[in-house]
């Protein structure tokens, strides 16, 4: 019994240490890190895609196939839920 209690205490202390370490090393809220790709998208999205919105350019032009895959998964999930809950014709 004493061994399991020791394991529980060590586990809780390790999780607490991880929580404190993570909290100390968080970025300040509202100041995200600046990535190299951010500047590229901001400077080149209108010329490359013709879109005035950088967000729309990234979602539909730069990551179009990824967005199509996500839409397909959502459609399959919605169709499955519909078929699961439909009423039988009896």
C-alpha cells in the first residue's frame, strides 16, 4: 500500500512541476511569435492569389487541398450522423 501511495505522490508532484514550468514559460497574452511565413503571406498574397483578404488567400488558395479534405471529413461525419438518426420507413 505504501508503494502505491508513493507512486501517486510522485505522479502528482511531477504533473505539478510540469504545470509550473509551462506556466512560467508561456508567451505574454496577445503577443504571438513572428514567423517568417507570416511576412511572406502578408506581402505576396494579393499578387499571387488576387484576394484582398490574407486569411481567405491562405485558406482557399495556399491550403486549398487541405481545406477540401477537411470539408470532406465534415460532410462524411454529418452524413453518418444523419443516417444513424434517421427514422426507418416502417
